[in-house]
C-alpha cells in the first residue's frame, strides 16, 4: 500500500508540474508578442511582391493583400453579337486576385520563399459558347494579337518556306485544309503541328459549294476531313471555314453539331489573284489591327509578303497567334489560376 501511495504522489506531482509548465508557457506565449509571431505568424524571409511578410498574422496578411488587390486585375468583357453579319465576337475573362488562395500560400510558405499573388478568372455573363452556330470574323479587339487563316486546297511547293518564315519570326498560323489535300499530305500536316501551328477544316473538296449541299453532304464533307486530320495528328479541328466564304444557316448549324465553330476573315490578301506583293502589303499593313483574321494561301508572293509584314506587325505590338489562342477568353499574358464567379 505504501508503494502504491508513493506512486500516486509522484504521479500527482508530475501532473501538477506539467500543468504549471504548460500554464507558464501559455502565459509567456500570450504576453510575449515576438514569440507568438515566431510560431504563429509567417515564416522568416517570406516575401510578396518585395514586401516582407515575416511574423505577420493571418489578418494582417489579408489586409495587405486586399490593398494590393484594388490595383490588380481586369473586368470581364462580354461576347458581342454582330447583327450586321449575324456573327459573334468572343468574350474575354476578367481577372482578379484570389484573396484566400494567396493568404494560404503565404501562411504555408517555407522560410525564404518569394510568394506570387494568386489569381482567378471571372467568366463574363455573355459567352460565345451560348451561340455555337454564330460564325466569327474576328477575335476580341482588346487582345493585342492577330491570326492568319491559311487555306490549303492545292499545291504545297511554297508551304515549307511559309512555315520557316512564320517560325523564324515567332509567328503561328492556322492552316485550313481540304480533305482531298490532307489525305495526300499527312507528313506536311504533322510538320505544321510540330512547328506549333494549328490545323482547321476547309471541307473535303474546294469544288463544294456549301449552300448547295444538303445536310447529309455537308456532314459527310466535314466528318471526312476531320477524320483525315485526326489520323495525321491525333486531334480533331476546332474550326471550319467554307470555300469562298459561302455558307448558309444549315452549314452553320451542322458545323456546330460537330463541336466546331465556323470562322471567316477580316482582311483578305486575295493572293490567289496575284495582285502583287506591293499591293498586298499596302492593303494589309494599312488596315490590320488587334483581333483581326487575315486570309491567305501558300503562294510564292505570300511567302515574300510574310517576310515583309511580320516584323512590322510585331513593331505595332501585335502577336501572330493560332486561332485557338485568338478566341481564347484568357488575356494574353494573364495569370490562369482558375475560372470562377
């Protein structure tokens, strides 16, 4: 019994000691702010945009980020219906600082970490996905970029030079191919995609006049061409453009049912008619602007034209990008942490 009582006393003393030490530590932690910041605040050396965040508590971090957020981001831009052409101009997402995500990054950051602001994309109220059968003649003019629509239904003797000029200047094109041409030139299609370019659907044959075709013929033309392109590069095209820009409501509806968008152009080089390099240069350079689509074909004069206009387009602060990028609702260079709201 004496041994049991002694053990109980020792246990009691040990317990009391632990309680007293814990209470002392809690009191010290409560009244010693540097200690609280050391263990409960942001770790040493953590920065946000050059601001030292070390030792700050969560509420203090939130206050700093809220102030920064007032000067960051862009409002969303709705897609616009073009009644004159029964078409649509795509939207642009808004961008804003994601307060909670940024706070979490800072509070959990390791010692000496430079943390970047976290953003989220804001979807506009009106998007072009709401109008899948509307054609597009241009991208959003607030995006500092243009796209080249390069239609290929005949010939390939100048294509490789065209690709080399585009790639030398850091430009990318969207090549719209007929099924008959694509079926004979799978290696060239792969070369296009490997060079960072995009491939679109230009119908099965340039002899087709889409407004004169019935639903079965339109669907067959689009599907045949899509399958040939998929066999070559493992991806279906996103966009279709009709020969000579000829289409009707049936064409638009059937293209949209394939999960594609009908696309036309803003500026036409008319290079197939051989107007000469000087005339094409004057026309394009005098009229080109943000969001526009320029139609061309793989001709000898077009290759020379590209050598002239690509540096000039770049000097104007415009990028030459794939159509998929032009129509993407994300601003060029914008953070893409997520889409919401």
